[in-house]
């Protein structure tokens, strides 16, 4: 730097000696100084690394921040493209499912799509319960976020459905079946083809003469017969037996409204009720039975 300054002074002195004009010498010094300053400024700008006022987003940090137990989280942009998601979301829906295009039934999918529109418009929206394709429902919320409000943060919390009881596993041979038999109600569980899966001890005794007989695998109707008046009797008891009222109770889970699948699954609880048991029955012995109960 000092060398350049000295050279500039010497050059100005030589120029003055040659021209005998201070104006020319001063003009030379000023011009050379401006040129030298410009060169130094360019050199400094080239040496300093360029800084970006808006650096690219580091989504790996975001993924680490949204990793939560029991909550599936995904972030989508204005084009409904998923930019990141946590492990629970990916495990539940896969990498190709970007909200609101989730693998739901049509009605649920329409509800989630409407939720997305509301969130873009109002800033946030939520659904308390959306039916999934598996044994879980989902509580879903979406919130607008980002520097330009150009992203949606989706939060999905699974709601486990309570599994209904195994209706085909009723213990008819136990106290429940014996209690019904004592009241004049014999019970059996059958498949859709009418094959017996289980019977009460009372049913086994009246149908086969042995209360220890299981009768599993036999046709339910083979133990019954009807007369010309379409009254139902136990075949073993014949006309001397008590007419029966047959009630077919479908084994349908009240939570899912779906019957068990498969030809070997229990689908019906058969109730054979002695006609003289209920009050108000039209059979001749009904009045006496009713009076006894009263």
C-alpha cells in the first residue's frame, strides 16, 4: 500500500516537471486514486463470501422437531405436495399420501378436503373424528403456517375403536345357558349354513336325550319338525312336546354393524322358546303359565 502511494507521488512529480502545471499533476493523482480505490473495493467484494438473506429450509431439522409419539404430523405446500412428515404419518399412510389425499373412504376423503379448504381460508380447521380404513378413527387438524402462509401443518391423532366382544363365543353350556333353559328357553349358535357351533345343555337334552352332547357340526333343523299348522317341536319329543317359538338373533357387532365373515363363523343365536312361557301367548297353556309367574 505504501509502495503504491510512493509510486503515485513520484509519478505526479515527474508529470509536474514535464508540464510545469500543478493542475495536470493533481488531476493525475485524483484519477489514479479513484482507480486504485475501485480496484481495492472489487478485490474485497470478491474475497468476502456471499450471504443469502433467505437460506434454504433445512427440512431435516423440521422432521426432528415434529417427531412425536401418538401424533402423525405432515407439512404440505400450496400445491398439496408433502414437504416433510414424521415416522408415524409415514408408517400409517405411506410416502405417497399427501393430505388431504389420504387413503380414506369417499365420504371421509371429502370431509378432509373440505377441512383443507377451510384451513387455507381461515388459518385453521379440525375434525373430531374421521373413519379410517383400518380399525382406527382419526382426529385431524390443519393449521396454516410459513413466512408467506404457504404451508399447512397437519396433525392426525389415532382414535382406537373398541373391539366388540366375540359374539360367537357365548358360553351356552355354562350358567347363562342353564339359566335360560330353566326359564323354558333353549339356545344354540349356528353358522350361516345352519350348522351347530354350540348348544346349551337343555337343548342337548331335549334334542338328543343327553345333556352332555355337544351336537357340534350337525344341522340345526335336523332336531326340529313342524306340523300341519306350522308349529315347531323338538323332533325327539314329537307331538307330546311343547310347541316352540323360534327366534333367530343375528350375531352382529352393534359397534361396526358388520356380521362375522366366513362360512364357518357363527352368525346366529337361535332361541327356542316354549310357547307357554311368555305372558299373552296364544297357546292353550299360556294362561296357566302366566298365572303361575304372576
